[in-house]
C-alpha cells in the first residue's frame, strides 16, 4: 500500500508477489493464493481508475501502434529492436540501442535481443533459469525451515524481477519500472542483487559443510 500511495506500482507488484509466494511456501494453503489473486484483481481495477499513468500504460500495452511516436514510443522501439535482431542479432555493439530512451535501465533486454538476437536472449534467460534452479534446489536441501524459506524467498525475489521486466519489454504484460538483475544500470539494484547472491552462497556452503 505504501508503494501504491507513492505510485510505484512496479515495486508494489514485486513485493506483493514475494509476499504471496512466501506465504504459500510457508503454509501450503492454496486458499491464501486464491484470496490474494482476488485482492490483486480488485486493487488493479481500482489503480486503473485512480491513476492516470496506469491507464496510459495499459493503453500502450493493448494498442502500442495507435500512437507510436507518443507515449508508446519506447515499447514500439523495443519491438523494432527485437525484430531487427532476428535469430542471430546484428552483432555486439552493432545495434542501435540509443533509439530506445533509457535503454540502459528498463529496456536493456531489448538491446540484448537486438545485438545478440533470439539465441543471445534465450541464453540470458537460460542463465537466469539455471540460477533459479540451483537456488530452489538449495532451498529443498536445507534442513532448517527458516533457511529453506530464506533461500526460496531470495530466489523468488530475483525471479519475479526478471519475469516482470522481460514480460514488459516484450509486451506480454504492461511495462513497469523494474530493473533486470545483474544487467540493468543502477547501483542500488546491482548491490542488492549481489547481496542476494552472497546470501545464497553462504547458505550453500553451510548446507554442504553439514552434508
């Protein structure tokens, strides 16, 4: 609710998702998930009518070609970048990422898709999937319940960030201002991502030493 008041709906969605996953992992109660999804649907509808920028982003998501040089300019250029990259990409440092405003933050994955192509983008996604697989495998191997939830929660926090921003720049979901972990420009994001990585390493070393 604090993030909603500040109109930072991307962070609100991230923290809501983390709370939902953590509650389900701790209790195994599916009714909490059902109630949370109902709450999410109601709050999303209220936010749509309450905040102008939410209505703009939904309109851009549904009809980006209605005004490609206006508010939808970023997402349209992002789609052009993916299209021009094709399967193999234009080559490292041979793309035109500067055509997308603030490409180094929200749209860094679009630049990857343009210069490294579909194969490069899938390689990045594959690296994230491997990281999440190892993190959840660590969680299942933890004997202490608190450490199990901690490792799973840390993995979920990064997984949600990756899903939200990639879904946004590919027009799967309305775009929200979330960084791509370990890649997007931003000191605080980079530091927090490496703190999460460090905590996972500590838990892994502890479990290996106990095993």
